[in-house]
C-alpha cells in the first residue's frame, strides 16, 4: 500500500520518528481533522474510525460540549498543570464521579490519580497489592495485556510486546489460563484452584489476581461471569486482592460503565484510563477500596497526575452521557446490531467466529495474514480498523459508542466488502 501523505511529510517521519511507530504503517496517510466517528485525510477523503484510539475515544472525536468546556476553561486561564494540588477542575470532576458513577453503584472506592496512561494505573495497582499483602506474586492470565512498562509488561502475555524489554527482568508474576483458554470444555478455574491449593505447585501465595473481563489486545476473549466470580472467590480464599483492569473494556465499551458491574463481583482495585477523559486526553486513575488505601504521602506519585484539562472534559462526559440510562441503552442497542452484522459477516468465512461483548467485538478469521489483508482492504475503502489476538487473527471493531447508525452501518458494509474481496482472492489463489 503506497503512502498517500505528501513526500516531504513521509520523509520527516522516516528521517526522525522512531522505528517504534506502528499504526501509521497500517494507515499511511496524514490526518488533518476529526469529528465524531470520522477522520479527514490529507487526500480530502473521510475515513470511518473503527479504531477510536484503541477505545480512548468512546465518545468520538471532538465532542462539541467537551470541546467548548475546555476552550472556555483555557480562555479563563484555568490551571493546566497542578501536580496533585487542589483545583476547581479537580473538585468538580471528583464530585461528578462520586455522584454519577460511584454512589449509584454502591462503590466506596477512593480515586488515586496516577501518571497519565493506563500502564501507570496498573503499576500503581501492582505496587499497592504487594504493599497491602506483603507478597510479591501477581497472578495474570494467558493473552492478557496490561501495559508496556516493566511491571505491567510482566503481566502481559504477548511475546512480541515482552521482547521489547530487551532481556530485562519481567518477574514477580505467575501465568494462569484465562476462561476457555483450552477450549469451552476445559474448566480453567478448577485448574487454577488445584494449583493454588497444592503447596508443591511452585506457585507462591499471590498478592493479587489481575484480569480483563474482555481481553482487548489478546483477541477479544470474553470471560463468563461465573468464571470471574470464581476468581474473586479464589482471591478471597488465598488472601489476595482482585484487580480488574477496565482500561479498554470500561467506560461503556461493553454496555455498562464498568465491564464487571453486572457480574456480581467487587474488585479491590480498578485501573481506568483511555476514555476516562472523554476526549482522548491523557488521564488515568486507580480506584482503591478505602481499607487498602495505605499509601504514605507521595509514596506513589507522578508529575502529570493533575491534568486539569482532562478533569474538565471527563466531568462533561459523565454529566452528558451517564446522568441517566439513555446512553447506556443506546450503546446496548448498537451492541446488539453489531453482534448481528458481525455474525452475518463471519458466516462468509469458513471457520470464522464472533468474539467479544457489547461494542467490543470482532471476528476471528483464523489467521493473521487474512485479518491483515481484510484490514488493509478496509482502509483502501475508507475504514480504519485493526487486528488483535495472539496471531493478530481477530478483526476488531472499536467504533465510537456515539457513532451515528447510518455511519455504523456504512462502516460494517465496508468490512463486509473487504471480507468478500479477501475470500475471493483466497479462492482464486487456491485454484
């Protein structure tokens, strides 16, 4: 696929940007503007966004109310950077989060402002679990993804991501099989319990279990509620904390604000980031049950804990979308529509299957090569979409939750066209 950005622009990226760049290799065009579920390219073409900043833009690009609130705040010389000092923006966010999110769900969790990205919140959760329990071992799961800094990376399963550590130590964790990791007929919960109950298994007593209810980067593996409740039971039995990483699956992506809130569990620690700011601004927190909030002042800190611009847009997002049940109902209707359409599209491919939950869904097409081909064809037709999974075999839909129905349908039509084209190419090559 030839780049469609101007040659001079391509040259500066090649000359100066690190080889670590990734998404621009799949979508080689310069984007000049964005609104809702659409990105405008330098070629003048509109692209439907089914990537949404890897679920950092659940409310779409440049929501007008968040944008105006931020403009007004900046124009009034509102505090931009405040470390963790008190500001009116921070106070208003906390009050809204307490009133709209925590109180209705009966959650007494404290809000810890970590560094600005999800991996910062995961690192804080791991550190705190070890501090609370006096233990080192964190139990993570196959195909899990929790971040790229060393502690979070130790909990991440993907070999390619782990190789980025350059041989540095990725320690202090034990890997256990996720729900249905060995197929639908294998009870991994029973296996885990047997390992933990056996004093000769070699598994140290855990400080915490860390899991995603839907594994975003791991291939959209969705855990059953019974399995998640079983992990919570094992955590209580063995004196460990339960960390539910809701960075990608939370903030409405699976239909409710938290991905776990209808599963009957009560996580001790909940890392949040990505769409928390509402507008794609860097913002992460760790929710902590009060009895485990045992930090001493500044024991875990960060220069950019106080992104006040993110406080402003996050508050507006909460007040606009979560003050009643209308948005949640709309997301669930779209999730049903997505499930139906993806099921039909999966039917075009022999052996393909639907994965995920809510508006966090995809199609396992069986191979990374085929998934990559489908995504490239989507881009050529004006749709931005990516892959996930151990072998990049899942075509993953992360459309903004606010996407217009007509745009949503058009994007899925493009995906269907790409699948048909890819299967025709495969059939011709096989002849």
